[in-house]
C-alpha cells in the first residue's frame, strides 16, 4: 500500500502538489471560519441530570442570553455619569433583539457599595437566530462602550455570546503568535539538523498542511457539535508538532537513501517503503491513545478526540504524499547524507551501557524520583473555572476583576437551580428551600417550579458542589432535578469516574496489540506502558503543583486556581501517552535490529540506544518548542496542557527512554522478547516489519537512525547536522 502511494505521488507530483494547494486554500480560507463558532461551554454531557433539566427549562422558558457591562468612575452617582449611563440604557432598549435593560440606579444590587462602579445588564430576546443575536450583541456592546466622559474611568463588556466572540478572537491571535514564535525556532533547529535550507524548509511545508488540516477538521465538526475555544490551540500545536516530526523521519531516511541511490525517484520509493511504515505506525499509536476520549459521553471530549485524530491523519497523509511529491520534484537539490568517522552516538552508548550495568541502582533512583514528582496528582481536582483562567488583558477578565474589586463576594455567581416537576410534595420543596438562605422561587407553565439556591461561594466551588449533592440526597424519590454550573461539574466528574476505567482499557488494549505487532513480545508492551505512566504521572504532578497549588505559577504567567481546568487532565493524558509511544518505537526498532543481527541481548540494548538517542532528543526538542510556543497566549487551560505535554515529552525522552528503558531491558534480558508459541507464530505471519530495500547494505531499518552498511551505522544525524556530537546536544 505504501509503495503504491509513493509511486502515485512521484508519478504525478504536480497533480499532488496542486491538490494539496487546494487543500491549503480550503483550510486557511473556509477552515478559519471555525474562529467564529467557538464555544466556552465545555461541561455539557448528554443524558446527565443537569443536562436534561437544563433542556426542560429551555423548553418551558426560552429566555435569551444576556451580556454585562461594568462602568467604573470616581463616583457613579455624579450627575454627568448618571446622565451618560441613562442615555446608554435608553439607547440599548431600542436595539432590535434586546428584551430588557434594567435601570442600574433603580435596581438593587447593581450599584457598588463603594459608589465607584455599576452594572448594566442587557437581556436578549429568546428565540433569536444566530445572525440576529450576533447583530444585537454587537450593537449593544458598541453602545455600552460608548459610555464616555471625563468622570468615567473604564467600561468593560462581556458575558453570554459576547464572551465566545472575545475568546474566539483571542484564540486566533494566540495561534498566530505561537506560529510566529515556533516556526522560526523550528526552522533554525532543522537547519542545524540538516545543515541546509533546502531540506530544512520541507518539514515546515508539511507543518503548514497540518495546521490547515486542524482548521478544516474543526470547522467540519463545528457544523455538528460545539467546539471549545481551547480546541484551536490544542489541535494546532499537535498538528504542527507531529507534522514536523513525521517530515523529519522521512527526510532523514531520504538523505540516507540518496547516499546509495543516485536516482531521486527511486530514493523516494525506498524511503517511503521503509520510513513510511514508521510514520503510519506512529500515527496509529497516537490515534489509539485518543480513542479513549471517544468512550466518554462528553460532547467536548468526543469532538476533541475526533478532531485531533483527523489532524493526525492529515499529518500522516502529508508525510506520505505531499512530501514524496516535493522530494520527487525538488529532491535532487538536497545533498545526500555525508559519511563521517565512527563517533556518532558515543554519549548515548555510554549512557545506555551505564544504565544496563547499574540497572538496579538506576531503577532505585529514577523510579522513586518520578513517583515523588507524581505525588501532587493524588490531590488533583477539576472545576469549570472562572475568568481568572483568562489573560489579564482580555475584556472578560477585566470585567471579572472590576466586579471583584467593587462588589461583595458572590456577586454574579450562578445559583444552584432546582427544578421541581409536577408531583413534588410540599415537604420536599420546603426541605430543599431550607438548605440555602436566600433561596428564591418562580413558577413556570405546566406546574413546574424553579428554586434558585445561592451557592455560598464560587459557582463551581466546594460549597456549591456540596449543595448539589445535599439537594440530591434530600429529594428522595421526588421528581426533582438539579442543574446549573455546579450540577454540571458534579455530573462531569462522575462521568469521568465512571468511564475512565473503560477508556483506559480501550487504550491499553489497542497499544498492547500495536506494540505486540511491532515487537512480537508480550512483556515489552507491559514494560512500555509502565514506564510511560511514570513520565506521564510526573508531568501531570508538576501541572497540579504549578496551576492548582500555585507554586512558581507566575513564571508562566499564571496563578494558582485551586483546581485544574476540567479540559486539561484528559487531554494531557491522551495526547502525551500517544506521543511517548513514538520514542519507544524508535528505540525498540534499533534494539530489535541489533538483536536480530548479533543475537546479543545486552549489547543490543546499548547499540539500539546509541543509534536512536540523538534522534529521540531532537524530536523531543522540536515538539517541546512547539508546545512551549503555545504557552505564550495566557489561557490557563492552554498553559496547563502546554506545560503538561512539554514536560511529558522531555521527561519521557530523557529519564525514561535514556535510563529506564535500557535498565529494564537489561534486567529482563532475553525474557523481554518472550511470547507464547501461538502468539509468536501469529506474529511471524502477521507482525509488522519494516521493508529494507537492500539487505546487503542496510542494517538498521529506522528512518531516523540512518541505517547503512556496518561501517556507517549510527552516523546519520551527525552527518546531517554537520556538527559535533557534543555541540548538537548543547554540551
């Protein structure tokens, strides 16, 4: 299949390039329309009590959304300020699509006790279509921003559909800034690796295709489901990182093939036949890891899993079709890999030999160290979050800070909403009312009554979630349902707890099958999962320590929030687990090749790491640069995901793959490759094996190792980078 794909791409390279050009136009034209369709509403889980109750209320009382403006002044009671505000209120009431604008001076609670701020609430009419709502929101926001005068020190407007617009605009800006930062840095690193611009720029072309694929995939899914504002950064960073990674694999192998094959097209065919399998297998591991997200009924998690998987597919196709077409057309200008003296990988060989020789000591130090880093995970908690998750220069955050500064705690906090269906007895209703002082009630059509209970703290804080659980205990068998932000959080947490074991089982079973197909061993998949979980736990523990507990949070432009965003842990776990499998495959491929050639299990461990160590380090560094660039935007959930993935990649590529892998492989010895006879026979018949174009001269089948004849083994990256081993490592 891969050979057929390569021949099709090289037979008509201009046609392939034209098709990808059209794809890029769609991605950066039509696909960028997703920025106007982003939602900040993540915790909806179809079928949960909170969601059913919310839908029931919408059917009975389809009230419109609202936006909020906060006006700050030295004294809002000043006649000039009062006249300006009332003029704006009168104008707002004339806006098409606006249902109600209370007079802040005549409505209790809308003027701050310190007299320096007031709230203008604009309630939209229910049943507006998207265009009418957008026009009403824009018009109302403009009129609120028009409140001016020397006495007015600031006007901040956000909330409702306006918040989604603001977050979408900020997400677009952050993606652009991250690309401006990461692409030049990645280009410089690729120049170091390849020693020339002609080869270095090709991975960036594949990366651009990955970004276009991310936009187009999200736009497609936005036609059927809500797309979180944070999905843009997550899919773009992963699409960019994987595209560069896959292109690096293909290009390194192509330059190695060019050293032996003068014909460019034939070199491309040989490259795809060998390296293409690694790209395909790598993509499968990431996709399988993301398949765990599909087990959760959460609309957000499922859409993220599907969108990221689609981006992975685009990156794979770009590496297997676009890049071969580019190489067939322009590859003759890329010089072959140079041959250098046998010095490549000596440092990694020494590390591997040390870890294998001192395997018990390495395990006794590294494993407890990683477990200590993972300890904060035991206290991990998630919540919906508030405007503190946003950068301080966003208007939604400025509105939040203004309310916090001028109004009592709890102002504007969403209540716990209790829906009393027909048939609810008076005693049950009275017990629920007694749970929270200040409870209000309103009757709807059909005999439904709605109670709104003040949560006594943040809408998703411990007091609010405890109140939800108490209501559900008190109601007994009565037809009572609880909704609102706190109830959504409780249901989301329960959904994670119920489905997490099944998601883990799905991922682990898929990874086990893929690794068995790759290695023919039943012990290596188990060892791989165990060591990967160590690096993942350490990275997630660091995220909890920084963002939940607040340690060193200011260094990354954040603050301790007491909990992580409910989006961060599932995405960090799913994506980091898939990426870690890439490095494992690189190393295991070398070890397997060395073992099959020499039959020496211990020496195969050293040889495998010596030939793959620099590659794994380079790939991890490129991914870390991409993930780190997306941490410049300031959105706390993106900071959490970015830091988690960066640390997971770096820890996995260094401590785990450089120390724990050789130590555990040496400890297991020949047993590492064991499998029952029936499974071994199945692997011999159906297992995955790289195609080696010329066995007479090729020892290593890995695209990154630069497999060559015995005198050239282990030299590829140094030949490509044209730098010394120590300088390439930053030593």
